[in-house]
């Protein structure tokens, strides 16, 4: 235990009933928060309003830059003032952001929407994982449910909701590209209510109440641990080379002649395979080890995306593209586990936020590059360049120390 942390007393241990309630509520939140009906058509909506790859990238960069600035402080907020408070504010922030977008459709309002949404995302990201991990620290020692299994289910439920959201969103978009945004107010309103029902899990809280001191201590922890550095750099490169192209997927599909309705179906199928990857992640990593699971899932995901850019047959194109999402689903539960087992509770939310900061920094840096390549050449070439670069993340994972998978 750190000298800057307060220990968890026996009296404050969570009951099994409370542990189960927290986990179930987080499962429901994961599913319902994924019902963002505008997901499959967001870049298409931006293209309709802005008609420029650079301006579209600017919207994403504005959001990502906001997250980069706030990720550290938001994680410190979660460690110092509580995970539950952060999640409630984050859920309501999504509602507020959507209201701003619905009110106006100019570049100013679109940027304002993305900034408010990004503030909410910075409060959410990492803190949800910290709440789950610290809740499970209170489970009976004889309990056989592992964090990787729980976080695998948690990650699996998000694409389950996204499947429904993508299908409904595609149908709504046929009538109006604005309708998916309006209907997304409903699930985020429900998530705000569910977050109010969570119980704050007792954890080793920092004795100090300084945001800067909390971020400084957490940064020291990262830089003293070679594997943490490699894992955070892996997240950075994975987002730079795979998530950036994913954000432009609706334009990529549209260039292949796929209508908004089918964009929803294609996105839904991708989420199905991502869901399956999360479900089997714990089993796969238990058999071949966490390190090999991370390396293979990273390399194979990029390889399949690269292959699909050369395929013209629409059926083979769709089949390979949606199957590649399986490896995305496999990777993140293991990566999250490997990070969280290396950090203490008093710094968990802050370091998870630093991890997400690295991912968002990748968007800030590489979104404009992708948009520029798309404008100068075409979106297929942009996809090819970025997926080739992703093999750098797999190389970093090769450098990871031998992992004790217990």
C-alpha cells in the first residue's frame, strides 16, 4: 500500500449483494450506452454538412484534443472524488452534447457537440474500468469469476447494444440523418439514472486532495514500469492505425456503393464479431497466454483490414471486414487486465485515463493525416497506409516481458 493512500477497512468491504448489483448495473449501462443510433452515419452526416475531409477531421481532432487535455484531470477526479460521481456527470454530459447538436447543424455547433461529448467521454473512460476492478477486489477469495471474464462480458455487451443501435440507426437515417441523434437522447437519459444506482466501491484513496499531485504520482508509476509504457504505447498505435480508419468507415462503405441502411447492418455484423471476440478472450488467453493473445490479435486484425482494401467482390469484402472485428474484441479485455494488474487502486482511474489519453492523442495526431490523404488521393489508399503502420504495435508487444497469466 502506498504511503499516499488510505487503506480499505474491513468494515467498508462490499457485500456480495452490492458487488452483484454494481456489476449488473455496469452491464446494463454498457449495453444501453452503446445504443448511439448515429454511430454508423456520423461521418456521413458530417460530410453532408461540411463536404470536406479536412473539416471532418477537424471535428474529430477538436473532440480528441479535448480528451487529451482532460483525460489526466478526469482520472484524478475519479480517484479523488469518486468513480460514481464521475460516471453520473459523464452520462448527463452525453445528453447535453446531443441537445447542442440537435439545436444547430453549423460547423460551430458540430464542434461544440464533439467537445461536450468528449468531456463526457474523458470522465467515463478508464473510470468505468476502475469501478469494476475495485468492486471485484471485494469478492470472496474463493470466487472463481476473474476480472478478464467480467470485463470481457462488459465489453461484449457494448457491441451487443451497438448492433441494435446500428440497425435502428440505419433505418432512421433513411428518413433523416438527424433522427438517429434525436433518438439517442433516450438511452443516455436511462444511463444517467442507472449510474445514480451504483454503490461507490471502497478503495485505497489518496491522502492528498491535489489533482496535480495525483497526476504526477501516477505518471511516475508509469515511467518506472517498462511494461506499462509498452502497453500504453500499444494502445496509442492501435488507435492511430485502426481506430482512425474505423471512424471513416461509413465513407469507406459509401465509396463501395453501400447504402445507409446496409451501413447499419454491416456495422451490426462487425459488432457481432467483436462481441464474440470479447466472449472468447478469456478462454483464448488462458490457453495461449496473454502476451501471445495480444500479439496475434493486433497483427491479424490489421492484416485482415489490409487485405479487404484490395478486394472488389462485395460479399468477400463484407465477410473479411466484419470478421476482422473478432480480433478487436479479443484484444481489449486482455490489454485492460494487463494494465490494471500492474497498478494500485489509489491510482487506477488516473492511470487508466492516461492510457485513454494516449489513444486520444493518436486521434489528434493522425486524424488530420488520414483526412489529408483521403482528400489528396482516396480513402482506400488512406486505409492501406494506416493498416500497414499498425504492425508497429504488434512489434511493441513482442518486447513485453514474459507475462504471468495467473
